[in-house]
C-alpha cells in the first residue's frame, strides 16, 4: 500500500502568518433544495477564491447526455450502498480551550454545526481524557503514584465540565442530528504495566475494571446531557509514545477485552453504546480482521475504525469484503502545515477531497472525521510527532478577530452541509473524465447530492441522473457539490 502518512505530511492548510480578520470567516448560507427541475451547486477552488460559494444553477433536460462536455458523471440512484452516519472532527482539549475562550465562540459554533448558517457537522470523536493535543495529562481516575482505585471511587469527568461538555451540548443544540463517539488515548496509569500515561499497555488484571471505567464514562456523560453513541477500546493501539498519553493493545488483547469485558459490561448496564474495533491506520488490515475473527468479540463489534496516515482507503473495502455485515468508519485524518505556504490550502483541499470524501466513502466509510476542530497559530498546544497538524479552524487567542477557516472545513462542508445522517451512498460512474472523481448520496427525503472533484484544468461535463442530464462546468483544481430533488423522466 502507499504510505499516505509520508505523503500527507507535506500538505498544509492556510498559514496563519498574520492576524486574520472577520473576512476570513465566510461560512456558507442556504442549502435548501433547489426549485423543481433545477440543479444547484456549491464550489470551492484550490486557490481559495471560492469557498463553498454558490455556483451557476442549471436545469435538467430529458434524455441522454448532450455530448457538450468531454465527460459524463452518471449517478445511479437505485444502487444504494452504506448508510451514512455523519461528518465531523474532535474537540480535543486544545480545540475546546481555544473555542470556549474565543470572543467569537457563538459565531464559530454556528459555522461548524448549524446546518443552515454553517456546514452542519454531525459527528464528533471525543478523547476520553488527555490526548497528544492536551496541555496537561489526565484521565477520569488518577491517583498518586503507586496507588490504585479498583472500585473506581475517584472516577470523575470533572476535567471535561469547564469546556468540553458545554461545547458538546451547544453543538447538539445547534444540530440535533449530532452523534458522539469516544476513544481513550490511555487507561489510568495505575491500570498499566508502565505505571504511566505514556507508553505501556493495559494489564490483564485491569480488563474488568477498565470495562467498568467505560460504563462510568458513558453514564457520566449522559448525566451531563451528552449521549455517547460509540466507543473504541484504544486510540492507535499499535503505537505507544513516550511523549503523550498512549498505550499498546495487541489484537488478541483487544478481542479478549471486547468479548469478555467491555461488550458484556456495556450490555449489562443497559447501554446501547456501539463498539468499533481497531482505530488506527489503513496500512494494517490484519489487526481488525484478527479481532473480527474472534467469534466472542465479533458478537459485540459494530464496526471498524480507520485513520488515514498510512496505507490507502482500499483497506476499508478489504474488511467489508471479508465481513459484509460490518461497518467501517474513517475516524481521524489531520491536515498538516509545511513551508510551502502558498500551496497549503490547495494541497489539503485536493488531497482530503480525494482520499476522505470520495475514496473514503466509495470504499464503505459510513463516517468521515478529520482531527482537531481548532488549533492555535503555532498548531497546538501539541505533543509528539504532529507539531504541524492543523485544525478546521486556526484560532489565535492573542487576537480577538484572529480566526481562519482552513481547507479541511470546506472539504467536510461539501458533504456535511448537504448529506444528513441516514442518507445512503449511491453509485456514480465517470466516462471520459481524466481528473474527475465523484461520490453521491441520497438523503432520506429523496434529495441527492453529488460531490465532484476536478484535479485538472477547467472542465465542462454532463451530470446524468434518472434519465435526465445537465451540462455543468468546474474551474481548474476545484470541487463542487451538486444537489437536487431526485428527478424522474417527464416529471
């Protein structure tokens, strides 16, 4: 497989070299269904001159494609694939602190989660405790070195009450379709063989107690007004870092933990929380397959979670081919910044549109999530290798107006704003379209959205659907979402 992490580290989002102004915040408005017979479009260009901007509106014409364009993108509305669960990112500690403290908090939250006035994100993946984007390290049950708490008497989610929980409630109020999944970067240190939040692994003696830790977490969040829909047992379980909270968890250990402890504990507690296995890179298919091959674990596993940093999206389809009833989810993919400041926005836009939205969903992903909602002008606070990671937003706490919406925001917006949870991906094919790629969705109300990426020169092509077609044009190096009510011939 291609090493996507090495390729992706050269990408960048717009660089925050100077204080941004309100002009940098241009969330789209509208999103309502176009008039009967019309096809509306929203366009983002790699040079940033258009950002989810309204494109020309065209009309459907009965019959096959006109031949006016050099290519045809055909949508097959009856060829339904996976059901979509949402698009989003993560309120890490770093992200939550920045957004919560911003004098423009209400504006930013609206732009992120409101489906009419913003892009309507519908999915959040929340770290359970500290991650590599935390100024300080903690879990929900920390004790003095050498001590333990097997009865979880010290368990508390108080660390999240200041910023994270209020932001999650605000996001859900802006978008009631929002769902939350959760992932630990490390168990409490006293449960690990390292005795530290960094490195090491969960001891076998702690499996049962750690399962109860998850139950306590899900219940505590519910009591705080936030429903946790799904969990994964461990973030990036094959990597342990000495620089930030982490833990290794072998596939055999994860299968045993899910099958013997976590699954039964969540079920006994009467919680409908789903379990996703793995939560690491596309490059290792053997790990999730090994977990799913364990019959006991398989009875509790709802899906498999992947990250984008190594390998390619074909890994998702490989899992689906072996386990057709399982779901796959793309749960983390950070954009990055490098020295090529002028290419940051364009490279990220084109890479993420291709690998996340299009290839990611075409290989079965029901959820597509980036990483940090927001980071500061220095791409942090951060620990570990990803000191050049960037968020959907760049927020400078030193400058009240200092907010920039980065390329990843617009990539997610092209899907989240026009595709709601419960939509199904439908097939689309391209003929004669070098440089054109597409993915399409049918919403529960029958409205269809089609995301088309053009990585080459300006193109004119025919969009064909249900016995009708329309001729559209895309600027060079751009992406667009076309939307319409599902047309019927002669309707």
